[in-house]
C-alpha cells in the first residue's frame, strides 16, 4: 500500500465505483435543480435524474466549494499521517481552486511534518479524470510521491479535451455565449467544437452545422494531436446522449485501431449543468493541446 494519498474533486467525472475501487477520497461539489439541493456524488442515478430534469426544463445552478469545506476534507486526509496529492478542476472554469489553495496553505502550516500538494491541473471533467487515472496507476505501480507529481506536471498539458454541445441555450444561460449568438446558432443548427487550452480555458475551436458534422470534426482534430495512439486509452463522457457516444466509440476504434481501451461514462452533473444534456466529450493523452 502506498504511503501517500491521491484525492480529487467529484468533477473528475469518473463513476462513484471507480473512486471506491481505487481508494481515492473525493470531495463533492454541490448544485441545485429548480432550487432542490444535490451533491455531485458521481452516481449514475444522480446524473440520469439531473439530465432528465434539465430536458424537462428545470433550471440548474452550481456552487463553489468553500475554503472551510476544503480545509475539513484536507484535514481528515492529513490526520491519517500520510502525505497527500489533491487534484481539482482548472481554476479558469471554477474559482473553487482558489478556495482549495487557501485551505492548502492553512493545512501546510498545521501539518509541518507532512507534505500536501495541490496540483493546478488545467484539466476538467474526464480530462481531470484521465490525469487522475494515470497518476493513480503510477501510485499502484509503486512510484513515489515525488515521481507521481513529476509525471503529472510533465503530462497534464498533454491531456487533450474536445467537447461539443447540442443546444447553445445552456451556454447562453451561463453567460458563455450571447442571446443573439444562441438564437442564430439554434436556427442554423450551429454546433461549436470546443477544447481546453494550455491555460485551462474553454475555447471554441470550430463551428459547424449539424450534430453529426460536429462529432466527425472531433475525429479530424484527433488525427492532428493523437499521432501516437498505440496502447493509449480514450475516455468518452456524455450527458444523456448514449447513441452519439457509441457512434464516436466506433469512429475512434476505426480511426485508431491500436489504442488499448475506450471507456464510455456518463458526464458529471456539475459540468453538465453548465452545458446541458447532449454534451459530448472525449479525452486522451496526446501530443499537445490545440492552440
């Protein structure tokens, strides 16, 4: 058993069972559905219920994790006597990171004989999940605290994120596109293809007409930044669009037959609350991020 802990936030968007099976303590983000409070527990039931309600017109809102909650979570980890690595989503998408940072400073002062490492991952959703997955794999291979951190810092910007949304109204609601752009996009069936930049920001990489074209555009982008796929893994997360996820799983297998595995998972409710049902995402360890 490793002499250190790797912990993460629920926005790594892995299944609840994964966190349990791999001994990864998790702090849960919170959100509301028509003012009804929920915890992002990463269960399939919670995710399915949230997307069902959103398709019915329910309003969703998310909350940051405050400094006190982070401190309490970190304190329990440090009380085990082990060193700790903690991964949360990019601060450019959630300011929760700054609260985690403040709590981490307090923890380091309170536990001077232990080490606490807060990684600025520059990742989100399944990208964060993939970074966590690789780092946990190294831990389980017997790599040291420092070796796991060194690998994570060296490779986090090689975790490629591609997204496309089905309905721009959710991005409009979150202030990420204007009312006019959302209206025109809906009328013309414009679908943005988005990525996460080196700075950890969500950026529009292309705009195409039609859902199928948007999905195939992602495959074309993958051909550019996934040139050494042999033995690599691919994560797909989807927000209640299983048919699109299966279509893309087949496209990836045909395009990159030497990959080791594709894992298809539902998308976490917190990220989905901002982008809506129909959000499709794909993640892999590639060459470098699109810019």
